[in-house]
C-alpha cells in the first residue's frame, strides 16, 4: 500500500472510529465512492459535484437500515469534507483504489457498519434472553463500554436504560396529570375559549382535564453532550450524563434546556462536582434532583427482584428490548446482509484491506 493510500485509509479509519453507531458519515463516503465507481456521476476532485447530492444518497441507505436520517445541520454534515476528515484529494485516492479493486473501499465501510450492528445485537440479545432474576443493568451497560465501536453510542444506551425504568414505573404507579381552571379567570377563558379547548383541553363546561403521566424521549440529537434527552408531561426535563462535566458543558446544558425542573442522571463520582458547578453558577434552583448510576442500579434491582417484581420485571425488560430495536433497527440486520450480498461486498474477507 502506497504512502498516499495509507494516509487516505488512516483518515477513513478515523472517520469510522469517531462515528456513532449509525455511521452517517462513513455511509456518505461509501455512497460517494459507489456513485464514482458505478453510476459515474461525480468528479471526486470537485467537491460541489457530490457535496449536497451525497446527503440524499446516504439518506436512502439510512432510511432503509436505520429507519432515520441525519438531523444535523448542513454545516455539521459537511464536516466530513474538512481537511481533518475526508477532503477531495483523499477521496480521489480512495476512489482510484475503489475502482481498481471493484468496490473494496465501499465494502470496507459497509462491513464495518455490519460489525457495529452485530455488536449492537449482542445488547438486544442480552435483553431478550435475560429474565428478571438474571438481568444486571451494569453488565448490560458494560457490553457497550467493552466494545470500542459502541462507546460513541453509550449515551443512547444510558437514555434507553433511564427511559425504560422511568416509563415503566410511572405507568405502573398509574399517575395522572391534571390541568384545572382558576374560577376567577372565567372571563378570560370565554375570550379565549377556542385556545383553551384546542391547546389545554378545558372549557367552562369542562374546567378540568386529566391525562396519564408519561415520559418521552426526545430522540436523536445533533450533539452528544448537551440539550434535552427526556421530558415528562408533568413538567420535568431529564439530562443524562455519562461523561465528565466541565463548567462549559454544564453551562451549555442549562442554557439549552428551558425547563425549570431539570433532573440530571450521572455517574456517582460526578455528583459532587456537578453540585459544586451548579452552585457556582447559581443554577442549583433549576435542578430538581441528581440521580446517580448507583441509585439507578438500586431501582433496577427493586423493579426486577423486589416486592413488585411480578408487576414490573418482565415489562421493564420488554421496554428495554423495544427501545433498542426502535433506536437501532438494524440490530437484527437481515436486510443489511442482503444489501451487502447484492452489491457483492461479501466477496471480500473481513481482513481484506490492509
């Protein structure tokens, strides 16, 4: 392998390594190379010939195998073409290799994609095979810590672990949320009766509205360590932290969440530092509570093996499995295997490109 090709492969490996489990940017690179080799509608030295179009090519693949597309800003998506990622001159080097060896670089990317999801299926399998008496939340999370390709997505697994527990408990507790009218505001209600009915589900005849309490996941976010992860229809917002919290990161979290009742889920070792930072910034009043990983494990223990295990245990494991399947549809990658076969990527062995 020439020095130029080694440089290009090193850059590609860096993009793959940094990518989260969905591998949006590596897939975009693969589709650009596919179009260069097969469709012949791009000039790899001319970024404008594929900068925008390649997002659509990538999204076709992602929609089929992930059930979602990148929601990041166009500027963030274009980072893949930066000098420290995959600029046109490196694309040209990879393209030459890819054409000469009939799709070898595309295959390399998609086989990495398949491997990432094979690892993810291990987590899904653990949930499906586990029983309330055998499941250990720390062992489950360790499945992702121990796989280098999945560490970038550990935040999503924390979201799933937290959401599944919170959702099942709130549902089992049969909690209701009530919206009621102040009788002194009846005149204002008449003036805005259409607003009250459409937005608040209340009226003069029905001055009170009840609904079941629920938690909701926000879904895929553009940045990994800021913003809202979950919210509840009774007024709380949840931010889940598994990485070290700096002053700048704490500021970005609090400023990006408009709720005044924020719950932070974090490692046990981070609790004191988070409290200290929030006190320094004068934001502690906005934090309803801090839930540590140890407390989360304790609640899982009670739900799975405590006095109400028959009510909660199986529901909790089912919710975990459902959330993984929803977040990572290709955790069972039958369609992906077919796609790899149709494009003849499977003719290359796992260690084919060195």
